[in-house]
């Protein structure tokens, strides 16, 4: 295996067959020791967070496969905290796509003049650039096309997939008495056909979920979702 990328929450290796191996870490994003899925820095290390994130990712990717949703997922090894995936080309230097069901986090910080904190949103989809230096700025459809990052057709495909995937995740969480407030995804293109697929992970570190009005942290989320 050759290490090709060192990330905040996982490392990426290339395998002999050309697929990639993601090694999940126990680091999570946040500020001042408080977990925040929208933060640009590693805020804290939570023992077991890597395996917990992988278990949840495996659960959700297999659920999406049953619905015919295209992803880069191949298989996962929970004990080794690794996931094998198809190689994918990211858009530009990387995009994050957020689906918001309630006004919290950066959405509320920006638009609090017009919305109450926690107010319901209609599956609002927001695109942001992966750019730590510039605090992951939001970007519009026209700007994405103008800068050659995402065509208008690709934008619509990603937006449709985001809403569809978020609805499935929201439904799965609701079965356990959890409410999904927001979730972030990444997409890429795989194969000669350049099919747009969901990449990266789907774990507690990528979403805000609440139960009975209380924020559920990543490890607790994994425990709730996987308990029989």
C-alpha cells in the first residue's frame, strides 16, 4: 500500500489493484474541544470514533446500494478500521454538499436575521468549496460552472442525489427516534463513463442529529443506530 493522502479524520492508500483504502482515525472535527461536523480543524480525539464512523458508513452505504444509489463503496473491515473504495475524481479541489433540514450551525450564523434557530428547512442543499484557508466558502451554481468546477447538468445531478440520499438517511434515523438536522456529503466521478457517485463516508462526524431535543454525539449515534 502507498499512502497518497493524509486527511483530518482518515488516511488514503492506493492498493495494487488500483482501488483505494481509507483508514479511519479517532480524530473528529471541532473547535475548542467541542465536536462540530462543519469545522475545518481537528478539534478532539475520541477513542473508538474511527470504528464507530466506519460501522455507520458501512450500514448506510449498504442501505444506499439496496436503493440503487451509486457510491464508491466496495467493502469494509471494521477491525482494521479500513474501507476499500473505487478510485474517484473529485470536483475541483473538492466540494462539500450539505443538506439542511433545520437552521443550525453556519446556516443560522449567516442567516439568523431571517430565521429562528432550529427552524425547519425544506431539504435545503448548499455547496461549499473544500478550502480551509477560506473557511469553506459557499458557492453558487453559476460560479461552479463559470470556474469549471461543476457543469450545470452535474450540479443538478449532485443536488438530486443529495436530496435523495439525505431523505434515506433521515428515514433511517427516524426509525431510532432520531431527527436529522443536517448532513454533509462529497461526490466524485468514477470509471470511464465518469458516473457521479457518493464518496467519502456517512457517519456521525458528518451530521447533526438530535433525540428529544438533545444533540447526539457521534459515538452515541453509532450505538443507537446499530443496537438491535
